[in-house]
C-alpha cells in the first residue's frame, strides 16, 4: 500500500475486522460454560409504587431471589462533595418502593431465558401505586409523593454559575431575547445491549464476571465495595463489546446481582438484556429544559446571558459520578465559543420517576450547544443581520487565545470566526438560502406495474 494511503482521511481496516467478518467475535453470549443458567428479572410496570409484598410460587423456591434472599448486596451509594447535593441509596433489587418502570424486584433462574421469563411471570407483586413525578421543572420543588421520602423536594442538587455583571448587561441591552428549549429524553441503544455472565472459580477463589462494559475496572472496584469482597477475588472481563457510547460506562444493578448470584449458586449465571429492557432501564440521557435570556446591542453583540437549566436525572445516580455531572457540564459549556462577559446560570438536577440518567456522547454539551446556537440565531434575526456575521462578531478572537470562558472552560487556540465563515463558504450559504425560499419539487408519481 502506498505511504500516502496511510494519511489523514484514509480508510483503514481495524485489526479486529477480519475475525468479526468471519464470525469469530467473542461477545458475552458467545461464551459457553457448562451448566450455565439464564436469568430474567421481575420488573416494575409502575413508575412509582410502594411494595406491599412479593409472593413466589412454592415450586419456584430457590430459583427466585429478592433483596432478602441476597443480603450480601449493599445499596449503591454515590459519594459527592458538592454542597447540598443529595445521594439516595439505590438497592439493586427494590425493597420498599419502585421508582421507575423496569426497576428490578426479583431475579429468576432457569435453564433457558424463556423458562426464566415464565418463572418471572409466575411471581406476584402487590403494589400500592403512587403519583409519579414526570415533569422535572414543575415538580422539582416538591410533589404529593416525592421520589425519595424525607427529602421535602425532588432536587438532587442546585448550583449557580456566574461571572461578570448580568444585571448591568440587562440594563444596557438594546435587544432582549427570551426563549425556552427542551431536549427530549433519549436512549443510547447500541447494537449490542448489556450482558453479564458470572461464575465462581473455585480453584482461584475468584468471582469472574464477563460484562459488555466500557469500564471493567470501574465495575470491579464497585463490586468489591458493594459485595464486601477483596479486589483480588474479583476478575471483570470485557470481551468484544457491540457499542457503548457512554451508557456502558457506569455500574448497573444487574452486574451486582449476577455477581451475588454467582456467590450463591454452584453454576454460572447469565443475563442478556433484550431491547425492551434496554429502553426501559439502561441509562437515559439529555432530558434538559432551558430558559435563556440573551441581552445584546443593536449590532447583535451579546452583552450577557441569563439562563436556567433543569436536568431530569431520573430516580437514582449511576455509580460512580452520580447524576450531578450533566447539569454542571451544560452550565459550563452554555457560553460555547463566544466571548460572553456577563453570565448567570442556575443549574438544577431533578429526581423523577424515570430511569437514571447517564453519559452519552457529550455529557451535557449537545443540549448546551443547541440552546446557545439557537439563541444566537434569534439575536441575529432580531437585529436583522446574517447569523454567520453575528456568530463571528461574538466569537472568541484568535488574538484572545488562550482564553478562559465565563463558564470556566479553557480554549488553547483557534480561529473560530474564520472557521464559521469557511463553513458558510463550503455550504454555499447564499444558494442554500435561496433554496429555502422555494418549495421542493414534487416527486414523480409512482408508476403502476401490471403483471
């Protein structure tokens, strides 16, 4: 292959491509161990309910495990030093309440997944259904049935990020733009869902866990803490992983439960997530609400931005970082590449009766970028100028580099105004604007085919 083929932009095969193309990959379900039993979970159909009782059929005894059957498991606890932040304990198998649809209540073991699902269907759970908290901005200060009893509100945390004099910016502004934005809740949905295979290696006195995870060392440390095991007795292996994107970079209850079952059973246990389970219980992301006030002069120069960000973080915090990172990253990144001198942002992380939020491709940045860029467009429209020029006017200039934004983000270097103008040239923006003013041509009608 010529040397220039290895340059930037070249299409290169990865080392693992050949074995995958020949079907020689090794994902968790490909690992075959003798006497492996499959696990299915009894999961809550309710977003919020008290557990009055769990009834297991007599013939299922010893094959259905609730929290009382696995006393070794301690609740997941996220440690935080953030002032005023709350960190509720999260039992991997629900005890007193369920707080989101899909929360695990019992683990059922059988020779096949289908039989395990049948076993799960035979378990009866008595629920006292409660009002669910689903609108974060509306219920953040409190609700009739708070997500976590004793809190008094539904706030995980609340912080204010500020710099400059936002009140002076508001007084001096010729133009004020106020807008609200919403980022819809999303799921990572990698090609391969989560999967766990665990067994006890009696020769080495180890619990071995194969998991479809991005962070095997994180899982190992967490399992040692939650199951009270020396780390030398835990070996976590990440074989081939069919996509991660962030949701597989955290600890989940299923990894804890499978490891605990391996300590109780003299055979391997396996759980492979189906697509419904993934959509219900794997980390959700980007459920953001924004309120922005932008203050500008008549040329479109931004004098200041006053913002509120409410992040719907779901019921619990995923170990180890918890739910706090998303709102903080959004608040710090909201000023974007713009030299905004005056800034205030109240960032609230709210507990709701939804699956926990986790990282996914950007951790807070996509919502913040959308909010500030949409607002810049609105300012440009209000002053009657091209959005490209308004962006270039407000961007950090090359002679200002290195630059620390009012949100605390440091830029090493770059020419952002030149970059945005180059993008406009590559897009042929005038032609694009002309096209936007015209209706798209209608497609030709489909011809009927006769036999």
